[in-house]
């Protein structure tokens, strides 16, 4: 299973601004949106193309179009929505699903409260989005549910990953590639990524 770190200077610069604790929520969301576009560009580079005829004003020629069933973007609520919004701007025809999981603060285990995914998920490329791959528990639980629904071609996209989360994902879902903007040093005892950026949902929505 592959782990890809998107080390593009624009991604890295914007991520550093997001990490800064003085960056307010509105700028944090805007930066997340901008990074989402760049990450979406990366994760879709292998989508299959097919040739279809296009009438230009001058001639009819076969031209490349994305083929197959439309992508499914699955947001792990609530922080996943920040990545989702930006990606949808780039891929507006994608189908969208949501997995609602909250982290029990004592056990750090995910608890499911919502699940709704597009039809024919087994025939779609699926991109699961969550800005933070921390313990890996929520991400793995979400992917467990998606596989139970038949999803076969799954990629996990995040902004920041902890080495511990990457290891858990590699162990439980070795078939799922991970794409991230950075792999940080470690998790702290509360399950936060260090140095990280804090609680992504709180930073996005100003709920800290
Ligand atoms: N979730 C977050 O939002 N931040 C972390 O550092 C870990 C999990």
C-alpha cells in the first residue's frame, strides 16, 4: 500500500499557515479549500480516460473525457467537509456520501452516528476524505463500513497524518493508498497529532 506525501511548495506553504494558531477560522477554511484543489489534482491523476467525439467550431475529433461511473467522495464528518467542499468545486459531478463518527474521548474509539453513501459504490472510485489521520481508528472504521457496502477501489485523502495512524491503516486496510500533505512526528496522549494544527473541526468552525 502506498503513502504519498504531496510535497508541492504551494501545499506546504498553505499547510504551514494553517498550522499557525493565530490563523483565524475564515482564513483556515479558505486555505483548506485551496489545498483541497491541489490535493484533488493529485489524487485524480490516474482516473481513466476515454475518447469521445467533440464538434469544435472547426472539426469533429475524438477528445479525452473521464470514463466510467462518477467518483464517490466520502466525507468523514465533520472535518472531512472542509476537504470535500474544495474537491467538489473541482469535480462538481462527483457523488457524495457522509460517514458520521465521533471519537469517544476516553477510549479514542470511533462511534458511528450517521452513514449515507451513493448507490453503486462498488462500481465507483471512492475517495475518503478526513483532514487528520490520527489514531487511524475513525478512518479504518469508515473504510470498514464502505467495504461492507461493496466499495472496492478506495483511496484515503488527508491533510496531516501521524505515523501511528498510517501504521494502523496499513495493517487494517493494506489495499487503500493514503495521500497526505504531511506525516508529522507523533500522537500525544490525547490522540492529537504533534505538531499538527489542533482540532481541525474546531479550527474550521471556530468552536474551540
Ligand atoms: N483530530 C484533529 O482534529 N486533530 C488532531 O490532531 C487529531 C485528530
